[in-house]
C-alpha cells in the first residue's frame, strides 16, 4: 500500500499543470502531461519511472534548464516563467546544484578547483574550511589536489557532490548519481545525500534503482508523463512492486 506525500504550505520547489510537448502533428510527443507536485525544504525525493516516462524532462524543467509548453514552475520563491535569460542563469547559479552521472569535472582542474569553481563564477568568497570539512565527510581528505584522471570513479562522483553542495543551493538535482558506482560507493553516497537532506538541503534524484530510492523520504513515480504514484518512506520492495505494475524499465 502506498501513501501520498503532503508537502508543506511553503515548498522550496513547486510545479502545477506542468506540460511539455515536443514536435507537432504526427510526430508530436507528450513528455509531461499536467504534472502538479511540490518539494519541501530538507527532503530527499527520488523520481522514478519506466524509460520514456518523462523523468529527465521533469528534472530539466524543475531546474530551469528547459521551458514547459504549459504550466508553472516556482523555485526558491521565484516563478521561472517570469525570469529573463540573465535572471534565470543567475537563479540556476545561486539556487541550483547539479550532480550528474558523468561527473562533468573539468579535467585540467584539481578536485579542489572543481569544487570551488561555482563560487568563483558567482564572485563569492570560498570558505576553504568548509571545503575541507565537506571533502573529509565524503572521504576525500588528501585527494583534493589530484586531477580527475588521478581519482577513482567513486572519488570523482564525491567531488561532484561537494561541488553541488558548496554553494548552499535551494535544491540539488541529481541525475542517476550512482549509475557509474559500485554498490559500496553507491551506499556511501546515498547515505551522505540522505544526511545532507536531513540537515536542511533539498535533494531531488532521478534513479532507476529501487535500492537507491529506499534512502529517500519519498518516491515520485512517473509513467507516460504523469505522476502515477507518490510513496512516502519508500523501501526497495514497495518501489519494485510499483515499478512492476508499470512493466518495469
């Protein structure tokens, strides 16, 4: 049995009637069909669904990386449709953190330089004590002066997580962050993200893995561009059953 998650009255991120259509005529694809939901501060949410269900489109619209065909997105108190390109760029830089499966680290920059880059781009002072603290909490002590090519995949992903958190964004969006990691590194990273959420950081993670979803406070299940399930306190079995009802991935 599943339960509906009830966000607080003032969510950090909210969408209503979110629709995204690609193409026209016979080639038209409805990636999202009137999605309405919200994410409150200090929660860790997994977004799941079969391939083609709209997960990536949903995340891109939430983060302001793409514009909806119809509907409303509010992030950190700002309606994205009211922002011009410059204001949207500033909002993404200051209020959004990203963790990608492919890491997206600059190969010519050390781990430390990759972490501090968002602060430099924003013209903000770097608190090196905080960099060291976050790095140590993710087992990166002694690795900060190494280039990405000198780090393992797990270390590179952890650098990407510190980079996403260092600006204290309103929301961190993570797209399959454990996809390239082994089970031990995956568990370590997911536990860290869960702890970060419970310290007040809002995290939205796209994943296909029911075990990864079990670390989150809530699992939002998409199918054919619609939310078909919204599970509070998910465990792997509940999520797996929900996915099986949709035909899996």
